[in-house]
C-alpha cells in the first residue's frame, strides 16, 4: 500500500482558496468537486480533508490528518501539541482589542473590570493575566463586533485585517494581542516515509514562495558601467552578462527581491541602465 500524507484545510473561509491555490502552484492536481469533504491528488500521494478551521488542530493531533493549514491564531487558541513546519505567508491578520471609537484609550489598564467579547477566550485571558489586568470575558462564536452596540460588552477582541469591519461597527483598534498568518502544522509522530513526503512537499512550497518574493529582471547597460551595475545586482550568485549586437553594450540578467525592487531600479537607472524588463518567476529552486 502506497504511503501518503493526509492534509486538512479549511472547507470555506479566508484560508480555503489560498490553501488550494498553494497546493496547485506546487504542481499538485486536486479534483475536489462540489461540496466534497475529502479528495485525493492525482499526481502526488496526498489526501485532502476539507474541515472547519477550528477543527483542524484536533484532527491533526488525533492523527486523523498528518498535516493541516490553519491560522496561527486558531492553533494557539486551541493549544494542541503540534509542530509548525512552515509559515505560509498568506492569511495575515492580527488579533486586537477594540473599543468604541468615541472612547479614549491610554493603556490596557483602562479595561480593568470591563466586559470583553471574543471568540478567542484562551488567548485573551492569557494576555490579560500576563499584564495583571482583570476583565470579564464573554465568549461569542461570531459577529463579535456588534457586542458593544447591543450592550453585551464594553470592548471586543477579534481578528483584524483592514479594520473596515471595526469602523463600520463604530469601533477602533486599541491594542494588538497577536500577529497571525497561515501556518503548516504537523503531527509530531509522523512515520519516516511520511516525513520524506513532507520534505518533498516543503521543497515545493518553499520554491513557490521564493518565486513570489523575487522578480527576474533584464536590462541593457553600457560596458563601462557594468561593474557598478553588478554591484547593485548580486543575484543568486552573480548577474548573467551577454554581449549585445551594439558595440560596448551588454544585456544583464538577474533576480531582485520584491521588497527591494523599486529602490534597486532607481539605482540601476542612475548608473545608466536602459530597457529594463521585469518578469514574474513561477518557481525558484535554490
């Protein structure tokens, strides 16, 4: 019987689409059909379970699934004994305390004795206890933002991305408790063959992520400025330089990190680079 990995991902919600997209970018072909809760990859030994995000840590800890893609906020709230094997870079958000926007906020002590509504009672109570602040925590499974407006709570503790939902409900962010993103978690008792498959999967995931964080650029440069331009463009090892038909000019190829891109482009133009082309990278193997 072929060894395979079983991975649990969100069946719906903010991480569902990105999780499936990541697996497909890794070259894994999944036919999940309509409303199916289980699927198998056709070209990689992987079985996929589509679950509620809150259930994923329990499924992985109980060995029903070997791996899971889940928000770090959910993982920490559930407190399961799992290993984070990779941070996936999507689903970024923060768990924050929010109060009515017409109220002043000096410090966490302002919430002493107040009622706070949240879907994350464990994370919130731990955060408050560490800072020696006592509050009355009300656990709510959804629509936390309306709690102050209907008189259920004085403040809320909930996930924030853009902050628009808080604003719509007359709230403002007061303090960040936790920064979160999607993480790949694993059961701590994987067999050796499953560990090998996990290594293969991680290799693909990291190649995809590396590609997204970099751009391939091509430019024309006068030969007397090549050294200065190469100093700006170290690339993975060093830039590739090819002579052009026009005398005393060369074509330079390299890879640039996304977060340094515009700064580097400005420097290149300052050194006489022309005809700069930028090309996305699909995979990047180091």
